[in-house]
């Protein structure tokens, strides 16, 4: 082995060691969350800190589901996220297709409007949005939780970019053969759009699932809360039951982590695509 | 023939209008209209729970700028931004450069760094609150093993903001890393190879090749991180509630408190507009200098 090769091997080993150390410390909080969630309520209050639970117990999970209606929170989260995701995908496909493929007067101006709306931070509009939802009598309802998020300019933008990258010829041939626009979209375009749909769907689901400020202000009774709201309210406890809180955190993060692990590429693409809220 | 095309054009317009309608309605009602309504509200003394309102001109804005808590919120937000952005960007860049070495297990590393990005802010804030717990938490337990008595991270005004900053760097690291990794992969390998032949060390290559070539990406990520930092809220809500002694009071938390705890709608709308204006400036900078591919 010559000296150059040796040097490369050593430097690569150092890179691996540095990266591995960093990666482990990135994952450490998740390990701590999981291990704490499996401990007895009082086991965490010992001065001699231990990593492993002395005996694995699911009592933290049991308390989360019985002392707090976490199962209900979870169902609300699922329902709200599924509604929002479905609606966002449908509205984004329609708008993205219109921007990418249809000629109509004022297209650029309308598209610029969508882009500008993307720049407006949700925090700057939350007060009037709340007042509006209250005026409509939709506080503390699924409609109130979902309505503002049924469409996003980001989704329209993402789908437009994707449609623009597709060749037009298939669609044109179909139209010459007498297909309607709707048929073209459903039969020809959509099957080719699956990766983009997956990307958008995952992204929408993640943001909806993790969203917190809006469900926090819009819900007034426990039975309408989402997981994130229930979790945030736990942080105000004076005598924190850490195993129970960690169990609740595991339940609130697991769906997104599993979705992420099963479709990492789409996830990373969707977030790297543009700098939206995270 | 011309008539047929015209007819088709009309049809396309009709189809387009129909296709755009749902998203257009949603975001006009919940984004465009609210941003102007909040501007309108910011000129009134109005409460979330009362029906009367009184025109006060720029009164809310002058009160705000003279309010010590709001001023504190601004300096704290700047402090937070200065703490999160440079360190976060630098770390992410270093990790991306290390990962860009045609390594094995790239997938594993990328996922490890990215997992905090996709998990909920509320949940990870809760986990970090527990890790930073002064007596039984992970951090202080580990510190005591090497003979250091750790501070009350979230209860000591001197340490609370630092704790929030550490959590936020950890949470967002993977996001910037992915952006940098994409930018690095656009640099042709030949550039590095020829530099190596000319005898450049890897440190020299980093400063003379990587940094100049990744500048646009670096700028984009920096602006995005600054804008994200100005909107910091979730971790403050869960970890500190703006305390202790306002040491972590930031702009959006102030807005939230004024609007939804004290019901001062007009006043909070002025906060919203100040935030919006500042973010707008950064957006314009970003669009002008870093992103031209729309």
C-alpha cells in the first residue's frame, strides 16, 4: 500500500468516525424518548441515571391513553391530516395542470399571485383567519380545523413544475383522438405523476400532522384536540409524568417517522424543493 | 379553422377557471384577505371578545415600539437568529461536505440527520425539555459523570435561550444539509481532481472551490434560515413559555400571547404586520439574488 492510498484510507476512516458520532448524537434524543417511555413512573427520578429501563413496562402508554384522551387526539389527527392531504393533492393537481398546460388570459398574473401568497407567513394571517372561522361558526369543528389548509400555493407550484417537465406529445395525441381535458388528466397525466403525487402527499401529511398553532387556537374542548395540541398542553403540567409524556411523544412522532423511513427520497425531495415552513 | 381555434381557446379558459377555482377560493379567503384584514385591524383598538372598535391610526405601532416587552422580543429574536443561523449553516455545510465523499451508508447518515426535520416540533421540544431537566435529565446526568454541575437549562434566564438555540440547530440541521448536498453534487468532480493534481490540500479545495461554487446555495439557505428563525414559536411555547423573566420572549410568541391570551386583536395585528414586513424584505432579497428559476 503506497503512502497516498494509506492517507486516503486514514482520512476516510476519520470521516466515518466523525459522521457516525454526529449521526448517533442526532438520534440520541429519539433513543432517550423511547427508553424513557418504557420506564416505570418513578424510575426516572433516580439520581443515578440509567439508560435502560430496569423492567420494560408499557404503563406510560397506558396512562397516556387513559388519563388523557390520547386515542381520541390521535383519531382527530388522522382524520384532519387525511382530509387536508387529500384536498391539497386534488387542488394542487388541478391548479398545477391549469398553469402548466392551459392557455388562458392573465395566466402569468394569476401565477404570480400564487407565488406571492406563498411568501405570506401563516403567523401574519392567523388573527383574521381565526375571526373569520369564528364568524362562520366553525370554531372547534373539523371544518374549522381543515378549511384553511385545503389548498396551498406551494402544492400548485410543485405540480406545475412537474407537469412542465413532462413531454406534451402524449396529451396532444390524446386530444386529437378526441379525449376531453378531464380524460387526459385522469387517464394519461396522473399515472405518470405518481412520484410527484407521493412527494406532495407526504409533505402535506407531515405538515398537517405536525401543525400546532392553528389547532391550538381553534379547538376549545378536549374532544376536538389533535395530538400536537394534547402534547403541548402536557408541557404545562407542574408535576410532569415523564414516562407518560415520552410515551405520548412516541405516539405523536411514530407515524411520520415510519412514513419517512418508507419513502425517504420523496420526503427529502419535497422539503429540499422549496423552503417552506418546517 | 380560426374559429375552431378560438373555440378551443375559450374552452381552455373555461377549463382553467374551473381547475383553479378551488385553490383560488381557499387561498384568497384564508391568505390574501386575512393579510389585508390584519393591516386594517392594526389601525384599531379592538378586542377579540368585544364588538366595538376605535380607530387609533398608528397608535398600536407607536405603543409597540415603545413597549419594553416587545423590544425584548425583538432583541431576543435577533439573538436567537444570530445563535441558530451561522452555527446551523456552518455545521450543515461541514456535514454535507463530509457526506459528499462517495461514502457507503450515505442513506443511513442522511436519514439520521434528517429525522429531526420531519418530526413534530412539539414532540421534540418535549423530549428536549426532559433531557434538559436539571436534576434527572440526560444532559445534566451525563455532565455530573464528568464532575460538572449543569445549570437549570430552561429555568435559568442565562441559559434558557441557549437551550432553545441548541434544540433548534439540532432540529433544522438536516434540512440545510440536504440543500447543501444537492448544491455540492452540482460541482463537477474534475474541478477537484485538477486542483488535487496542482497540489491543493482538501482545506484549500474547500475554501477555494467549494465555498465559491456553492455560494448561491449558501445564500439561499441562509436567507431561508433567517426567515424561519423570525417565525420561531413551537419550541418556545413548549419549552419556556417566553420565560424565565422574558428571556425567551420572541416576536411570534408575543403575537400569540397578545392575540389569544390577552385578546388584543388590533395590537397583535400590528405585531403581525411588522413581522410580515420584515419577512417580505428578506423574501425580496432572496428572490432578487438567489432564486431566478421560477
